[in-house]
């Protein structure tokens, strides 16, 4: 028996910061047929709020160092300000959304990232997705909206890469559904040249990715998306798409499709 379709969409980049772009995306998301999950970041908003509170944001190679003060800000911004704003907007579009962290219904369990060359602080690496609990919400016709926070099962929250959360959710739920994973941001797809918005790589396999990565073709922020995308395909996700928000509704435009 064929599995039902589930779309997992991660939204990030400048789309989260631009209220008009976010509204346009949520309109498209609300019309996406079938079961769906939304995953969002909010790093730029967290940096802005932290600055207002006099808390410095420390970034190394594009990754945030999350000390105790920063974790408080991230919990407020990701789990509160950004998440509930998105949930409220979706309710206005007749989508019965429910905002979640990985701690809610024990949905995403992580372990603190081990200290190697850099101590990232309260940053979690996903170890387990509780797909059965999440599925109860889906089957009850709720649309989960996950922010970039997970937990360790012992009361500790972690800042966790939203691209990774989307990928791990897709892998976990592929046990029950035929999952398509979308990474949506302000670009039209994976670009061969960062300076050329039209240089979209429309199809990319893992070998091509490794070759281009070795050549330094990708911006640092793109690497986690691509690593997570190929991991998702390897572990059961049917297709992965990377592009601007219209990729979830318009398959005639240019975007990037990944395969092994």
C-alpha cells in the first residue's frame, strides 16, 4: 500500500524578516495540499533582540555560540516571537497550526554538541525524532510549526540548526509517509556563482556537490542545507527541493532538485 504524502518545508533567511515576503509565503504554504509541517529559523531576529538587550552575538564560521544569556534570547525569539507570529498568521489562513519546540511532546531529542576545537555552548545535535507522537498531531489535522529549539530529555533546551531539524523530521516521518522536503529562502536555488542569481544548478547529485564544494563554490550557509539534504535522501526522503518560497507551488520556475 502506498504511503500518504507529507511535505516538510523549512523557511529561513530574509523571508522571516520581511513581513510582506513572509505573508506571501504563508499564503502559498496554506494552499499546499495534503499533510504538511513548517520549520523555521529566526537567527537575524534573535541577533536584533539580543543587541537591544545588550547581549553580544558571537558567530564563528556562520554558526552562533550559544551561552546561557543567548539561549534565553533564542528561546524567547524562536519559541515565542517568531513561532507564535507564524502560528497566528496561519490560523488567519484557516490552517489549524500548533507551534512546537523539540521539547513539546518529546518530539526532538538532542545531545549537547561535544567540544572539539570550538565550544558552541548550548547547541544540540539531533539524536532522535519521536515520529509517532508527531504523527498523532498530523492525523488529528493539526499542522506542526517547529522552531529551532530541541531538548535533552532532562530539562535542558538547545539551540539547534533549523535545516538539520527539517532534515531529521523528514527522515523520521519517512517511516510513515512519502516525504518531500523543501528548503525555502530568498535565493532561486543553489547557485553555481554566488554573484549570479540566475546560475541555478537545477539538478545536483552527491558527486557534483562534493566536486563543487572542494572548489569552494558554496557560501558557508549553504553547506548545512546541502549536507542535510543528501542525508535526508540517503535515509528515505523521496525528494528534496531548494529554492525561493514559490517552489512549493510552482514547479515551472528554476530551482534545485537533489538526488544521490
